[in-house]
């Protein structure tokens, strides 16, 4: 399938999930994070879920990161140039939901992409080679291309991978891992 077909398929699959399913599967995904070889890293970028899109609830991962004294980085999206600014999540960080339903920091201590070691990447679908499909604006591909070469890219998905995404572009950045409720997939 191509990206457009996959977006439609997985948005519909997500919408069929109940609140309890989202919470249970998000907890399973977070528990699988513990198995990854990432705990020697310091700066972890985490997305905050868009509830109306029924994204994975990353609160459980946030608790694991905080419990391990990791530096947690969250982003603010700029829809004019499709860029993201990254901020350290602290006790003083004020989160506001933007017009697209994305929870974002209002301001804070900015973190350069060169400091980020691990990125938890939102996605709608992915394939067995680690290619991903997002919402189509390119925010994460642009962001990941600005990160250091050895940044660890971890997708989070409720679902198993597709065999292949037909219309992958050269600018699409592959994942290193994807975590599902069933376990960790390494690419």
C-alpha cells in the first residue's frame, strides 16, 4: 500500500480503539522500553499524544524516563516552516494544546537537536524495513535529519508492521526500533 492508503487504514483502526485498550496497550509498550539498549543515554525526546487521534499515551514512558533521571525533551511545532523547537520538560513547564490538538510547551529551556540521544517517534504505520508513515507534513523527517547521526529512533505503534510501504522517499528517515504491545522490533 502507499502512504495515503496506509494513513486512512491506520487512522480508522486507531479510531476503533477504546480508552481502556489505549491505556493497556500504551502500558505494554512502555514496559517493553525497558528492554532497549538505550539507558546509558541522557537526552530523550518524547512526543505528547494527540488524544483525538488516539495516539499512544506516552505518560507511562515519561514516568520511566523520570524515574531513571533522564533529561526529557518535548517539542513545539511551527506550521509555517514545518520545523520543531525542542524544550526541556521541567516541573515548571506549562503545556498548552495547540489548534491541531498537539500538547506543546509554551516556552522553557531550549535544547539543541545536537544534544538529543533518543527520539520516540509517533507514527501511523511502518513496514518491516523500518520505514514509517506519519501524518504527512514531514515534521519528524526534518527534525530527525537535523539530529546527530547516531541518534536512536524508536517508533511506537499499536500494530504490527506492513510488509512494505510502496512510496518511500529518499528524505524519509528509517526507524532503528519499533515498540508494539507485543514486543520490540529491531531494524
